[in-house]
């Protein structure tokens, strides 16, 4: 490359790359808002799995197509359209499959059975082979629960985890998860076989507050050992 050509070529490359990056971000944001996130349909786990994968293929393909269009314009090559769409659809399907494998398929809790659950834009998932029966965990906007078939307990665990969503909404994700880890580390004890019980029984902890949230909604709660209480004893 001749020295006199360096600056014009460098500027042209920078402008193209900057335009590509900005345009891709704008289009990705647009497709996110247009298509949205998958939150489940009424029906079986298999049906929800197929719908989620299909939704992710369409969303990923649309984002890839948009990004490919920008690259196609810049590079004057229409093949970027199909390459972008194909890559986006493949990544979308892969991510959906990973979510289903780790957290289980989505489902929509029946309000006639589980009572009305406060809406924070969450997605409820059935849990996977990695989820113990009766357990629940909130991961971002995903509420993962392995229901037991005991309606009272299942209703409680759904509201307890929704209480954590309320906390995330108030505190922000980083503060919520860092505080949760800190409280478990602080209150866990091997003495008398208590384990994590103090985390749930210590006023002010996030687990304590989530139990209170469930109690206020339902009029009962369960302790860490699965014992049912109709009175708030703290």
C-alpha cells in the first residue's frame, strides 16, 4: 500500500465499520421490540419447546437478515443476506435448545389453580433433569420450578419465586444476586443440622422477604423443611 493511500483507506474502513456496527445495533433493537421474547403458550411441555425453538429461529433469522442486509450494502454482495439469516436462525435455535435443556420448557400457570401472579415480564419454566422436585430458582426473567403436584405447595413456590422477581425489579439484577450469595454465605451453618434454614428465618434477608411476599398473597407459607404455616410467626 502506498503511503499516500493509507489515510483515505483507513478513514473509509472506519466509516464502513462504524456504520455497520451502529446500523446492526439499531436493527437488532428493532427486531427485539418487534418480535419480543417468548413467554409460553397454554399446552404441554413438548408444544412449548417446539414453539420456543420456532420463535427463536424466526427472531434469530430476522436479526441475522437485518445484519446481513447492512453488510450486503457495504460490501455490495447480496449473499450476506442469506448467510446472516442462516447464521442467526441457527444461533437462535441453539440458544433456545440450551435454555430448554437447562431450565425446562415454558408453561403458563393457571390463575384458577395458582392464584394471580404479579407480572414482571417473567417466563415460567417447568425445570429440567437438573432441577430437584419442589425446588425453585429465579434466573433473570426465568422462573424455574419443578412442581410437585401438591397444589398448596406449588402455589407457594410460584409466589415465593415471584417475590424474588419483585426484589430484582426493586434492586436490579446485580445487587439482587450478589446480596443473595452474601446472605447464604453469612447465614449458612452446619450447627445442629440447620444448613440454610437461618437464611429463610432471619428478618431482612431476601429469602425471608420472599416468604413474606408469598404469605401476604396466599395467607400461608412453607418453611425450608416443607412444613406448612397459616400464621406469620416472626
